[in-house]
């Protein structure tokens, strides 16, 4: 009778270990997907920042050129 009880307890422990391991694995996969999405979002932010910075640089250069032309015209 004690062998049967040990076998049942062993089966329950093995089942619970499998359930906990599976839950942990799923949780880790979800975390990994979240991190991958964060990396993708950060890449998009960096790309947008780079484009906006270049756009602002071009606008500043254009403004400088217009001011220089205006200054040259006013001195003539």
C-alpha cells in the first residue's frame, strides 16, 4: 500500500513539475516577444529621429542661405 501512495505522489509531483515548467517556458517566450517588439520600436524611433534631424539641418541650411542672400541684397 505504501508503494502505491509513493507512486501516486510521484506521479502528481512529476505532473506539477511539468505544468510549472510549461508555464515558465510560456512566460519566457512572451517576455522575449515583448523585448523583440521594444527593440523594433526603438529602431523606428531612431530612424524617425535621424530623418527629423536631417530635415531640420536642411531647413537651417536653407534659412542661412536666405539670410545671406538678403544681407547681400541689402548691402548693395
